[in-house]
C-alpha cells in the first residue's frame, strides 16, 4: 500500500507543470534570446571628435574671413576716398557745364585738374607769387580765417616739392619722454641760445601727437638729434600710417657717410 501511494504521488508531481516551464516564462526567455547583444556606448568619443572637427572648421573659416577683410579693407577705403574726392572736385565745375547743357560725368574733375595745373604754373612765376602774397596779406588780416589759413598752409608747405618753402627740413629722432625712449619728429628751424657758458645751437623739433596737424615743439641740442636716412615724404607716411610703414632698419646719416668714406681692405692691401 505504501509503495502504491508513493508511485501515485510521483505520477501527480509529473503531471503538475513547474513555474519555470510556464508559458509566460518561456515567452520571456524567447524575447531575451531574440534581443541582439548591445555594443558598449561610444558617444563620448564621437562627441569629442565632432567638437574637434567643429573647432578646426571654425578656426579655418575665421582666419579666411579675416584675411578677406584685411585684403578688402584698404581697397574699400581707397575706392571710397577716391570716389569722394572725384565727386568733390567734380562739383566745382560741373554746375557750369550743367548750365551749358553738357552732362558728362568726370568732365568737371578733368577741368579741375587742368585748372590746378595752370594755377601751379602761374604761382611759380614772379607775377603769380606777387598776386598770392597780396592775397595772403588780406587773408591774414581777417580775425578767424587767418588761423585756418595759417594751419592749412603749414601742412601744405610740409609736403611742398619746393625745398625752399618746405616747413619740415629734416626727419629727426629725439630722446623723449625719458631716457631709453625715442620720439619721431621733424626739424622745422634752428636757433642759437645765448648763455653765460657759451652759445648753444638748438633745433626746433616738431613731434606730432595727433597724426600730423597737432603736436609739440621741442628745442633740442643739434648734437643730440639722430638724423635718419629718411626723406620728408617717408616721415609723413610713417606718421600718417601710425608707424605701419616704418622700415625695419633705420641708419643715421652720419653712419652712412662714414661707411661710404671707408676704404675697402682690398684697396689697402
């Protein structure tokens, strides 16, 4: 009887499905088996590579854009100033041609250039110089106009091709404002300072502080002035360009003269 009861219990246990073999568990196992194996995430590497490429592209684009601006800026400024100057000069004689019924752009500008050329020829003659001296005498008697005329004449005389009337005599480099620092200026005149210890020759050096038309005047001993191998026009270009046209090497005139007077060694031998 005991053996029959044990056999019956084994048969019943075989008929009851286990929880591990239930349909839901089987379906979960099949779903997990169907899922592919996921690879480890590489998002950090991809983002860093993307940021590096973006930084390189941004740097390259900004450099090329700035290069374009550097190239186009002087062209645009030159074109704008030239176009404004042509319109300004053309406006002197273009109203006359408009009244005559002639409407040709640039004709007033050409007429102004021809007129300026003949004024230069007339001013170079004795009669023209006399007429302009009389005109200056009247202008210098006017209260407000005389200051404007004097300042503008000094600027025009600085770049005048006539060396006898040039306001700037030489380009000068002086020690200013302290020892070890230098200032760029122009020699305008010379003066003799009478002292008890003896006379001292001084040079009036004009040092521009605002481009060319505003500056300070210093009286410097002529022996302490460095005279570089630069012309007046080159000095004005350096001032107007705020030093960007400064040559890389500047030699004093005394050194150049000394080098030219030296006898080569091959001649001595």
